[in-house]
C-alpha cells in the first residue's frame, strides 16, 4: 500500500472525545475513526500542488494557504494520535491540524486560487511541465494538469465544507 496524505474534518468535540478515550485507555486507544465522507485522500498531490503554484508564480499568501492546507500546523494537541500502538501516521511525520479559524482562512484563500489559470501558465509540453514540477515516480496517468486540477478541486471543496460546518482539519500520512 502506498503512503498518501490523509485529511479529516472533524468537530472539536470529536477530537476531545478521542483525546479522552486515549487518556482513559491503558494502551492509549483513542478510537479515531472519522466518517469516510469526512476523510480526503490527497495521494501524493500536496508537494506537486505547491510546486505547480511556485512554478506558475502564485503569490506568497496563496502559496502559504496551499502549504497550510496540506501541512497543517502544530497548534492542535494531537500527540495522542501519534502514540504506539494506535498511531494514525505510522509511516510519516506526526499528525498536524488546523483549528476552526485557520480552516476558514485557508478555505477563503484556496477559493481565490484560479488553478486552471495556474496550470495554463505551465509549459505546454507535458514532459517539460513534469520536469519543472519534479515528479519522482514518472508520468502521471491521465496527465499532470488533470491530476493537479482534480486534487486541488477536492482540497478546495473539502476545506470549504469544513469551514461552512465550523470543523477543524487533522492531517497525516498513511
């Protein structure tokens, strides 16, 4: 199984209940299991999206929004989600997250990114565009632009829904 980035949008109360479960359990079982419709698998798109933004000349504020949307921040206490034997990110860095206000900020900035225009700013030659973006695993089935657009749209819509529902976002690699 490939290691891919996962995002979950959850209420603060759910995170608090998981934290409480971990504290009450003799082995730290937090009972983390967000609903499937509130989990997004971004595959390997995060670094590619940020690099596409850099190459296409996306401004610093929107690049930072992409970074925050895919890297999270360490402001949320998520240590209990990274404790053996119940770590949710056994193959990557510790889980990170964004609080409700940060989710709203990121959502607003993502909503202002014109991804089709950014992708149009990439070289027309697919191999040249892939070379600039820095693909590590070879060409992407269906093409780089389609892959980036699909994953950006999913990320933007995910954050929009989280912001509208006043949810926080937890990120990890699994």
